[in-house]
């Protein structure tokens, strides 16, 4: 049963299961404390302005065995359930007048009128009730305790004169307790009223406690949602920053590739007869131009334009041998085969194409050819070994370590390398930047791990 609207902040916020258990215990306690009572029912009063009344349950006493029984709201009917303050005003006759009087005056009311009217009735009957009577006891709660701020007068329910109900009172009614008195029960002295008033005050404290606990839980859920949203935004922004910082690694890779290219240039200087990647690409581009002359339609082919672009990239970047091979086999070779099959080229052009493609693939591993390396006498073997390990096994090292080792290597090498001093300065700067990024990544990983699995609301409340 929904006792309140989701966004309603003027009414009690209590778990229905907890409220049901509290109702049962309280009504049974009243029966034990009041021998005059035959039945005690608990009615929840909704928030302003409607004040909708909902019966939650009733405890009854067997007059013969004195056994107490509890019936939940789903097991019984009630004429008052679902009635609002306006409903009571529209049909304020009989028992309904008792309910409206109790709500309006915020004090106990009986089927015979006020407490004073009831007392006079009891006195006239000699202290014993001849007929069935009942009395309503309001459960009052301080506005300051229940509400965070006072609502405007327009929110309050109106009486028959159009004046706001409870506007000038310190409390509101959150529940009504109906006590059905047993026929011929007596006496009704001050103790009866004191017991009902004190127990309803204790009930109000319990209700406020449960309300505060539920409100805190709801607030924690809102805080948790806001924190999760902020966390997602922060993590997203951090990852964007790290992606941008990752461009530094690309710059490092380019520097390393240029040093790898410097090594391969040394190989070609000492062994000019070996296939050179950049020279072969130039010849392949010339072959494409030849096809353009022989077949004008070729120049308009998107595949041919793409082929020329792939070849230029292969010549421009000095990838690792296996990366060159993948690029060649997936990007370049299929397009050349497609071009050769679509256009009737002269046999010598086809043979030239095949020869150049074979040489291009062979050129990828020139820098690792041990026979060629051993014939280079100008560089000590220790330097050659170190250079090759750094140039072709870079993935085995962290970026920071790789840059440091390359810096040491360039300091040791006595051969002329274009822009050597500038390269050394760049490596030092990149090494310091890479070190900062690695430290930042470690700290951010800790942050992300911390907020990937935030503590639950219960854990937060416990701490």
C-alpha cells in the first residue's frame, strides 16, 4: 500500500512493513492497558491538504477468553477508509462528524462529543456505559519536527468558513486511534485519558523516529545518485584527458621510429645493394603513373588512389618489420592484385610489379639481417646489439626506460646522425613527460578503482 506520493515531503515517510508492525504492537498494547477497550484500530492520516484516512489494522479482545487478535487492513472493510477531509465536510453527520471534529480540534473526541460531554454522560449513567461508544485519540506531531519548512497557507485544508485548518497550531495529526469501548464497561476516570494520551505521545515519537530513518535513507539514495553521476562525469573526463595525453606516446613512437630508420639507413649505406623500402615505393609509384598513361580510367579509380596513399604511408613511417608486413599484406598487396587483374598491362609491367612487391617485403627485415650487421665495422658490436634491441624490441620496455636507454645510446654513438643533439633534447623532454604521465595514470587508476565500487547506503550510514 502506497502511503505517500514519491515526491510528497509533507507527510510521513515510513516503510509499510515497519508501520504495520508498529500498528499491531501499539493497538495490542492499548488493549492490555485499557480494560474498558474492546477494539483498537489504527488509521493513518495522509499529508495536507487532503488528509486522506487509511485504516491499517485493528486489534480486538475476546470478551470471554480475553485473547487478543490482530486483523490487517486487507482483511477488513471500513466506511472511513479512503475518506478525505473534504469528504468529511461534505457528509458530516453521525460518526463522520466525530472524525471531522477530532481532526479540526486536534484533541480527543468521542461518539458523544468532547471529553467533557462524554464524562457527563458517564456520570449520568452511574459510571457505566449502557450502549456501544467509541473515542478517537489523535496522534500529534510537531510541524518543526516533520517539515523542513512551513508550507504556504494555500497548502492547508480549509474549514467550512474557508479558513486554513491547523495554520496557527504547532502540530499536525498524522494518525487517529479509534477505541471501541465495551458495553457496560467502567470506570472512566482520569487514568483512562492519561494512558491514552501518554501512549499516543510515545507512538508519535516512534513514528517520528521511523520517519527520520526513512527520510535519511532516501536522502542517502539521492546523494548516492548524485555521487554516481559526478563519478561518471569525472571518470569520463579523466579518460578523455588520458586519451589526449596518450598522444605523447605517439610522439615517442615517432622518435623511436626515426632512430630505427637511422639504423636502417646505416645498413643501406654499408650495403647499397640491399632492397630499400622508400626507394621501392618510389618505383611502385612510378609504375602506377605508367598504368595511368596506358589506361586513363585507372587514374580515376578510388582503389588506385588508395593504393598510392598506402604506399606513401609505408615509405613515410618506419614501422616495426611485422607491422610493415601486416600493412603490406592487408593494404597494398590486395590492391595491386586487383589492379593487375582489371587492366591489361604489358607482361614486362606485371613482372616488374611482382619483382618490386617481393623486394618491398624483403626490405622490412634488412635491419635484422645478421650477416649484413656483422659486416659493419665502424660501430662496436655492443652498440650494434643495444641499438637493435632498442629499435626492434621496444614493446618489451616501458616508455620511460626506452627513452632513457636511447639517450644513453646516442651519447655513445660516434657516427653522424642528422639532428642528433636536437633528438637528444627531445628524448629528455619526452622522458620527463612520460614519467609524469605514468605517475598520473597510477594515481588516476587508484581513483577510478575507488569509485568503480562505491560503498552501499547501509555501509555509508554505519560509518
